[in-house]
C-alpha cells in the first residue's frame, strides 16, 4: 500500500461533494480517462467501466465497483488487465475550512503478485484532485 495526503483549504462538505462527483466524472481527476460508462448505480455502490490511455499510448479498459460513505470512497478493481486491488479516497475534517485528503493505493500485479509501491502514483493523483477541487471554488 502506498498513500499520500494533502491539506485542502475547504470544508469537508465541499471536498466530499467533489469526491462523489469523481464517481461519475473521473476524467476531471484522472489523466487519460475516456468512455466512462455507469453500468449500475444505487445507494450502496456504483459499477463503472472506463478506458484509460497511458502516457505512452497504451489503452486499456477496466471495470470498478465503487462504494461510498462519508468520508471514504473505495474504487475496487473488478476487471483490469494488469492489476488487482483497490484505491481509497479519504477525506478527514481538520477544521471548519480545512480537510485532509488522502489517497491509498492497494494494488498488486495480477501475474507476479507483487505489491505496487510507486509513491508517485498517489501523490500525483491527490495533487491533480486538489487542483481540480480548488478550481471549482476559487
């Protein structure tokens, strides 16, 4: 597991609303996302498929089961060509106008079983999310 946290100068309610927005609109938060399809949505989970294009042009499709309850969104990989696991997006209230945003990546390589420990993955993801979230309120 690798994780990264940043303090966002906004209330937890504003950050949480954007994490919920991310479920339907991941392209605002994750580079290379396209063809997002919500396959099922209810009060307990969302099934979502989407395509991802890596910086080197490799395109893959993935399926996720997303669960959410204040203040945790979990993106569980159901089908991915390379990885198993999940990503947690966690919001923690620090004060009325500050929220700690943490992304934890819990992935393993499907073939080798090796745990993915690239610390830049959650850092880049959190920084991109903070940039998007702040852009909505500045």
